[in-house]
């Protein structure tokens, strides 16, 4: 072989080894999505809107910024929104207490008080794979490393939208691990002309960045910070609910940031999202990270050729402006709020002028019905009569005063007496009751001032009160917090089997960034209760205290869409609210995904279908409405012992859509059926069961 040929082959081999391997075998070129490779640069363009294309140019050269360019193209006019960016992730790794309380379902943990380490996630750009996944394109890049975590970077591009998701998908072999993450975009080249956001008073703010800027955490509205230039804007924001691990306060802990040398770990200037390590300085559980689970440390970017103000307006559409969307034939209801306005303001005569702030907050969020949880260890539930009845009168009067034709403020308590664990009470009208009874006192008396008064001595009398006054009870934060072990421990009790005990309440406890849905703890309980042979239901609960305009309320809220044509008036009682709950005529939603219709063979949730013994086939109709692109629809059934799941991939969907899904399934041997609908940001909605005979 000639000497020059040997040298050429050696050079070629060396060049190939030095290049990043970019694999396009799982990518499908189309009129909507195109990928090209030129040396070590990958360009991916996708349809981002009507007559518009978005483009990301990725540079795999070792010492170059990963994102060479972000562009929007319309009528062959290219607008480069920004160049020379690096997505950055900071991983905080701490210790989870799996022993003292409730394993991975723990809430009362204080991870911030235990040893932890912080790591800037390091990336090796040694390989990349471009994957077509329905109506989206995923670019998987290199190897990531942070302490004992490793994984890869995923950039997801959503067809028909200028939306992108950056995710460090990482796992660990270590047990008992809890994590937090901060993330954002770092400028390797020129800085943004402006960095903009809306403050908690919903006022647009902007600064002109400079390299000397120290890192500034920001309390913003809509969880969004924007970098913008003359050509347009890039808005950075988290998944609206998933990013906020469960607390019982919704304080705005400055969840965005900008500046130079973030945490002394990001050397460059940047902007992004963040978590406060200390939370609200009480119980700070962080996120679960069980061994070998794929934790998605992620954030979203929305590209725009418009101003920062207009870019924020586009981001707001994903959460309907942090409001719950009105839906024909439904009213929104949210439960479990310990605002304690009675004990903090009314009793000590410190009322706010006009309508209290907390009422305005609920109204501004689009909630029609609020079920309170007042007197949470602040009042006198067991008497004496002079205090307890005065406090109840103040609660009922407050709810009457601040309810109107379009808003119902309803009394409720978290009694936590008689049954075990924590639970909520809800009556269809004002009821006077005392959570104790001495032997000489009767069960019910007539007070000259307050009228009928009940005194409760035990669980059987509590059930009797619920029956006489047509009230409902359910387990709060089931299987965690003060309800660890419940309702399982009392599932054979008469009160639990009664139709007065509705079931349980759902909230995202614990949080785990590896799951494609949130709140699995209670979704599993929902299926267990159905398999126990009990026709129970699960409502959404928020379980938070302070309610102020400046709080990050929306991230910690969820609602029940109750099937109701009209809103009852307080003076007439609110029995229709309890009827909808008891009969399962509602669905639960984080707000971004709606389920206005769910039927099986023409029957809707809470109802019963009878199957032909020879033909157990059933027609399922599900109507969905969404903002973020959908991820999947899941059909869940049970036979009294086992749970069965049928997942329908919805990766063909785009942002902002609605569709009626018509499906068929065989229900032979099944006792119940329900559905869930989840989007790519783990926002979702779930129905109540339809029962099968």
C-alpha cells in the first residue's frame, strides 16, 4: 500500500473518531420537520405556526456553545432570536428519610437540614440521536454527569408550535435520595438586550443585562422570565405544576433568576428557573429520586418574534392565564384551605376593608366554589360552647357575606377527630356541632341563640350527624402526612362503608420527576377502593394556608369540575354541590387538560352499565381539551382484585387542541372503569369510575 494512502487512512480514522456521531436512523424527514448535518453542526427546523418555521442549530464542537442559533423563519425571512447559548442544569442531591414515617410517600421531611451537595451538570458532546416521535422531534445528546447521577440531554421540539423542552434526564444507583434542580440558558456570546418578567403585581419589568450583574432571584408572575433582542424573545418557564414540590403554603419563593455566575457554578451570564433550598423553612420534602428512575430536570422555552410582553402573553395561554377555563355544564370547585380568616381577622376584629384578599384571589383564578378547612388547630372544636358556637357563627356569616351569584364560599373543617387520620367534613348548609360530649349532655340540644346544636362523642355519633344533616366526609391527603396508613386502617369500618364517607382527596404528594403523571399515590388508592367493592370517589384538594395575590397560587392549585348547570345561592343551601361529589358527577383537573365528556356505552361517571353476558365489548367516548401537547390517554379498569391499564399514545397531538376519542375495549370480568388524560408537562385530568354489572 502506498505510504500516502496509509497516512490518509490514518488521518481519516482520526477525524472520524474526533467527530460527534449524529444518528438520524430514527428520524423521518418531512415537509414539516427537517434535519441536516454539516460537519459538527446539526440543524433541525420544524413548523412552528402558520407559515412559520422554527430552527435550532446545535454545535457539537468541543469548545463551542451547544446552541449555535435559535431562529424563526417566515416568508423566507430569518430572524435569529439568540446565538451562542448553553442549556445549564444545577442538581442538588440530598437525603430522603425512608425510615421514620412513610417511605417514599413522606411529606414531613426536612431535606434542607441534612447534608446535601450541589453539582453543575457536566456534558460530553460525544454522540447525538435525532428521533421522530409522532408530532415531535427529540434530540438526545451526549453524556451528562452530576455527582452520582448520569444520563443525557433531551431537546424536544413540538410541531405546530414554537415550544421547546430542554431536559437533563438522569438517574442514580443511590437509595434514599431527594433532589432539587435549577436550570436555564447561559450566554456564551453577547447578552440579551433586555431581560423581562411580570412581577407579582402583574406589572411588566425589564433590565438591560451587564456582565457585572450579580445573580438576582426574582419573584415573578406566571413563572416566566424572558430574554429578548430586537429580533424577538425567548421565554423560559417550568412545567406549571410538576416543578413545584408539595408544600402547604404557596409562597412565591423567587422561582426565576438572572445574572452572572449562578451559585458559583455557572460561570457565564444566564437566566432561568430556580428552587429555594430552604423552601418555607418548615417541612421541605424536595423531589423523590428512587434508584434507577429517569429524573427529568426540565424547562420549557417559547420562541417569539414579538416583544417580551407579547411572549409572556403567549406563555400565559398554556395555563389560560392562570385561570380555570369556564366549561359549559360545569362549575369549578376547590377544597381544603386553612386561610383562618375567622380566627385571624374576624374574631380579633382585624378585618380587611371591603372584600378580603383571599376571596379576590379565588375569584381571579376562576374558581366558582371554595370549600374551606377553617379552625385547623386555631379554635375550640371541643368547646366551651360560648367559644365554639361563636366561632361557627362567624364562619357561617363570613361565607354568607362573601358569597354572591357567581361565587360560593362554603364552610368546612378538617376535624381529625373520631375516625383516625385526617379528614374533611362538608355539610350542605350551616350546622352547629361540637366535637365532644360529656355524659350528661344529649346528642342534640336546642340553643336559644344558635338553634340546633349537636355534640359528638364517638365515630358512630359522627356518622349519625352526617346522616341526619346529609353531610359528607373524606380522607384528607390519604396515605401520607397525618393520614399515613389511612383510609386502609378503617376500610372495614361502618362509617367508611357508608355513602356519607365519599372517599379521599388528591394532591401531588409526593413529587417525582420521573413519572409522566402527578399524584400517583391517590390515583392508586382510587383503584384500590374500587377493588375493595366500595363506590368511592376522589376529589382534588389544595391543602394550603396563606392565600395572597403575590403567592404562587396556581402551581399549588387544582380543581374539580362539577356537573352543574347553575350555581346554588348560599341562602338556599348548596346540596347540589354535595350531590355532584357523592354521585361522581365530576372530573379532576390541574387546569390545562379538561375532560368535558366521558361515557362508556352511553353512561357517564358515577353511573352503572350492565354488560351482555355474551358480549362484553364496550364503546368509550372521551372528549379532551388541552393546551400543552398531550402525552397519553389511559384507560384503567379493575376486576375486584387487579388493576389493568391500557395506554393510548397521543404523540400526534399539537398544542392547543380538542378531540373526541372513540375507543373500544373488552370489559369481560371487570367491575369498574375510569380514564386519565395527561400532557407532556405532566398536567392532567381524570374521571371518576363508571361501575360495571
